[in-house]
C-alpha cells in the first residue's frame, strides 16, 4: 500500500506540515518519529533554564495562536505543552508512528514513489511524497577532543540532560559558551559546589527581559479579535528591523555591538573579565546570545571562567594547554549539534541512483531551501539556507510547510506522477543566494556552525524574513519538471 505523504519527524515542522496538508484536503499522511513523544527540540532540550530566545507570540504558528503564554519568552516545558495541545486540537495524534527511526529513503522512477526504511523493522513503507522534517539541530554532537572516552566521571550533553544526576556538592565543567550554555550556567551555579566554564570564543550578549503576561493581557488576547495578530506583527517587525544590523555588516551592527558592550560594562566590573568576554568579530557573525543572567552567574563565588584552550580530557577532568588539570565530577557538553550543512542524516537516493549525501558532501544546496533537483516529490523543512539570524524559526517554517503543502496538494489533485525541480532554476537560485551571502555578517570572517570547514554557507538565508516568506508564497510550476503517469491521458499542465 502506498500512502500519500510520509513525514519524517514529529517536531514543530512535521506536525505543522500534517496540519497544513489536512487543511488542503490531503489527509492520507503519516508521521514517522524515532522518539516516543512529539516535540523534537523541545522534547530533547530539557536542561535547567532551557528556553526560547524569540518571544512566544512569534515563536508559534500563526494558525495556532495561544493567548495563554505565561511570559514573553517561554520555557522549553511550556513550548512542549503548546506542541502537545496543537497535536490534540488538530487531531494529528493518530497520524504519528512513534519508534520509527528512518534509515533511508529511495526513489522509484517507474512508479514515482519513495520507499522509506526503518531501523529494526523489516517492513518498508511507500509514499508518493516525502517531507524530511527531521530537524536541523536534532542530533547532539560532542567535540572532537582527545581523551573524551577516557573520562571516568559523568558526561552530560545539554540536549540529553540527565535529570537523575544530583549536582549538589559536585564540581562541574561546562564546555561551550553558546546559546545553551548561557542558559545552563545560571542554573548550575545555584546547585553545584563549583562550576568552571570553558570558553573558546566569547559571543555578543544582549539583555533578555522576560516579563510575565498579566491576566488582563491574556483576557484581551482571548476576547479581542485581532489582538494576538497585532502583538505578533509588532514582534515580527521589531525583529525584522534588527536584520539591518545583524544580517548585514552595517553601521547598525556597531549599534548592536555598543548595546552589547554596554550590557557587559553594566554587568561585569572587572576589566580583565570584560576583556575575556569581548568578542573580536562582527555581531551577528555567530549566533547572538540573549541573556541577562549569564554574566552575573559567571561572577558567582562558585564559578570560574577558563579561557585557556582545552588540551585533552583526562580520566578525572580537563587538561588545558598551559598544563593545569581541572578535576570534575561531571562534564556538561553544551557543544551543539551535527548541523545539517553537509551530507544527509540518512541516505537519500534519487533519480538514477543519485545519492544526495554525496552531492551535498561539500555543502548542501536546494531550490528555495525546500526541494532538490533529481529528488522528485521530496521536500525539506529547514533545508539548506533557510536559517534565520534575526527572526523566529517558526515564521520560516510556516512558509516552508505552506509551500510544500501547496505543491503536494496540487500534485495529488492533478494525479501527476512526479514533480522535480528543474536543475537550471535551482542553479540560478543558488548563484544569486551565494552572491548575496557574501555581504552578510555570517560570511564576514568568523568561524561558526553556520559554515562548513571550507567556509561555505549552507545554512543561513541572506535577507529579511519577509523576503524568505515571499519567495515561498506561490508555487512557480515553470520551475518544476512535471511527469505524468504513462498509463494516464496527458493532463493539461501549464508550464
Ligand atoms: C536548545 C535549542 C534552542 C532553540 N531556540 C530557538 C529559538 O529561541 N528561536 C528559534 O527560532 N529557534 C530555536 N531553535 C531552533 C529549533 O530547532 C527550531 O526552532 C525548531 O524547533 C525545529 O523544529 P523541527 O521540527 O524542524 O526539528 P526538531 O524539533 O528537531 O524535530 C525533528 C524531529 O525529527 C525526529 N527525527 C530525527 N531524525 C529522525 C529519523 N531518522 N527518523 C525519524 N525521526 C527522526 C526527531 O526525533 C525530532 O522529533 C532552538 C534549538 C535548540 C536545539
């Protein structure tokens, strides 16, 4: 039996795609999720302090607004509740198959269908379309540091928090000073005996003011039509304006840097520490850090910032290059994820046996981030160059799932065998995209997880969220090769 659409992953994107497909009349859809519950990022990242740094009104779907957000910025737990509620309200639960880890997908040119294979299951599934929604940051990565396997204490990755481990009275290392670390450290210093934070590169930090939502505001959001849309729009445009200083290196970038430097000056008295915490790259080049709690935590009596590079992990701690061994009961790695910028997380085999992992080995590329020529009827959420540097991932995601649902709904209605992006349309798109990336802060010289080792940017979109959304607002069928079934009469197709 062949299903209409297989969605890989039941995070925000997968669930959103199932909802939007159903709203377009496509409901023969199955979500295959390797975990045992929905939520993706927000199911996996439960470390103390885990929270979103985009306001909840904007970090949510416009078609599933929530009047009851408790704060401006939500905790991981509250976002997970929101996702659970969405699954219930839109009736997605029965479409999800948990414990299904996809190990590969393969295109059959004769039928125009995909075969999807799973770990530990003999039975494969066939689908007319596949949506790869397995997440840009779903697989945690440990750094390639010598001796990491020899460490005898507890190793904890931020995305796989060990809630049974009692940090009270423990000496703890935190490796990494990115977006997760700056949320973890303020919580850890409250419980651990001693915390040492190993910093390779300091980031630009902006204050985050998190207010609780008053009962009155919630009542207004519930009762007044348009109030939630208005608040969402206000946040959207506020973030769009920030792009001028964050996406491109402009005089406004200096303004962002000045605000951050002032924040550092106000929170840290010690000039030497301020120097250690001052970045030497343009703001925006690496992800901006949003926190008002990190600097105070670093100055707590039980916290130390270590800026010597790590030489190796020893059985009982971490050795830094100047020869000191720091002993710890536990090491917390807040070192991020295997970001989908090269290769694919599982084999994706397209027309004529083409392997997408090989084609993407030097860096991923796609047509408008959602489809790749030679891989018909296969779509990506959070595909190549769809990353926002200044706005909510959910705004980008909603544009992707709407575009993908439109394409799939058109194909299902017309009964086309396959839709394949034209290679020339994809090439044109990427040539222009890479040219525009050249003038962004991400390509301005720092080393970040946005870039491959060779400096190729396969992750970020060089523009405003508005531009990204606009390019996905309508399906340009002339950019696709449309194949009809041999046995069917030719369908009238406008190309
Ligand atoms: C700690 C953290 C904080 C973040 N904060 C923000 C923020 O403040 N603002 C913002 O805009 N973005 C933020 N992000 C980015 C965030 O990842 C996205 O906003 C969004 O949650 C991604 O949703 P997704 O559905 O694409 O992926 P995910 O949420 O990762 O979901 C992917 C799902 O696919 C499943 N899966 C993966 N591989 C397979 C497989 N082989 N077979 C079957 N299932 C599979 C996973 O188990 C998971 O459930 C943050 C990310 C992290 C990690």
